[in-house]
């Protein structure tokens, strides 16, 4: 199961074979944002509060294009005591 904070590897697209950490999940649409992956440029209009221009940010990827590398698990020691 994909969770926020786990490491994933990209299987398809322009960022194929790259790895990153999940930063946001959209469960309704089965989409995930990965840190540093699928960067797009967005044109932002100038407002009173913010300066406009072109900004780069991560965009969503479909879950089927990812594979989990590692999960946050607690390791258990298995064995007999002597």
C-alpha cells in the first residue's frame, strides 16, 4: 500500500528508473506526487500578494506507474534465546 513518506521507483514516463519519496496522495483518482519527479512548469499571474512568473513544481503520477522500494517497518528479531 502506498503511504506518504515511503520510497518508490518510477516504471514509465520521462522520469523512468528514478527514485523518490511520496509527498502527497490523491486516493479518489489513484494518483501520487513524488518529490523531484514529474516536474512541470506553471505560469502564475501576478496578484497583490504574490509575484507572477514561471514556477516549477511536481505533478501527479498514476499509482500503476510506481513500485515500492522500501517501507517504514519495525524490524523484529526472530530466534531463540540461549
